[in-house]
C-alpha cells in the first residue's frame, strides 16, 4: 500500500480536461447535451466524495448494523432505479415482484460468495462486503431492468401468438415460454459480453483497483474470476426469479391473456 500514488487536488483537476474537451465537441457539433454532461459530472463527483467519507467512517467503525444499513440503502436505491428505467408505469404487483427478485437473488449470491467462496471472517467486514455487494446489486439491477422491458414488450407485441397457443391448449407458461427465454437472454447478454472482452480488450474495474493499490496481478485475477462468476450467477438468479413470477400477472384466473387490466395500470411515462 506504500507504493500507491495519491492524487493531489491539482492532479484531480487535470483529469477534468476530458470533460472540457467533451463539452467543446458537443458545443461545436450543436448537440444539446451540455447541461446533462455538466449535471452528471458534478453529481458523479459529489456522490463519490460523499461515498468516500461514508466508507472511511464505516471501515474505521466496523459493525454488522452499519454493514446491513448500507446494504439496505443499496438495495432500495437499486429497486427505485429499476422503476425509473422501465418505459411504462408499473403496477403494484409487478413492483413487488421486482423488489422480491432483486433482494432474494442478490442476497443468495452475496451470502454464498462471502461465506463459501472467500470465507470472510467476520462476515460483515465492510472493506470486502460493501464493494462486492455493490457489484452484484449494480449488475443485477441492469439485468432485471432489461428483463422487465423485454417481457412487457413481448407480451404486448406478441399478443396474437400467445392467444393462438392458448387456443391450441397450451398453458400460460408454455405460451409465453419464447418471450420469457428472450427476456432472460437479453438480460444476461451484457454480462456475457463483458466476460468475453475481459483481460484482452479491457481490465475490469475491481482488478484495476487492486493492481493500482499494489496487490499482485495474480491475486487480483483470482478475485476477478470469482466475482465475475458470482455476478453472472446473481444476474441469472435475479432475472429468472422475476420472469417466473411476473409472467403470471398477464393472465387471469381462467388462464386467458388479460393485457387490458394490466395496461390500465401501466400507462406510458
């Protein structure tokens, strides 16, 4: 850790040259994005500074209550962010399924990784627990957002296909199997794509951070492989729980496709 290069204030400021460069480019090309770029940059800076101070406090005052409190905040923000990312207003029922899927899928994967893969003692050590939880929750949030959009699009746009299958005697699960599989495929594709280019096209953030902090690349690689496999498991588990529970809300008690009652509560945003 003694070899870590700490950045001075002016070194940090020097990195903002890329932000200025981007603003000049969009200005010259008359792309109306200056406001969003500035807001996102300021927001990113403030959020990271605040997070840095909060994590420093928690790392110096390790306690299971603090760790669980941070985990609750992360899960809550992730679920809220999914609601905002989906194009339609979601019904209360599907919101509950999203929250349940997120919490159960990420917690199962996180507990397995903490207790079995790295055997962390004590289990709540925030230096390990919080960053790992953040990676699992962040990637699962992206996956389930894609899954929700794809499932709703499929149910609405492939209504005729589902009704034809139902008339031929298929169950709701069989009739919507193709849509569920497509939704699952879309949700896990970003994770699979990032795994394909990892180590050759780019070095992942966790591994880069460990190497920059002076840890051997061989140790960093072991952690990166383990965490990527756990991320893949977390995304898959979260999305499959959501899809297997949520397709049922598009059907009524007589196993008929009932989009009208769903869409009444799901107007475009």
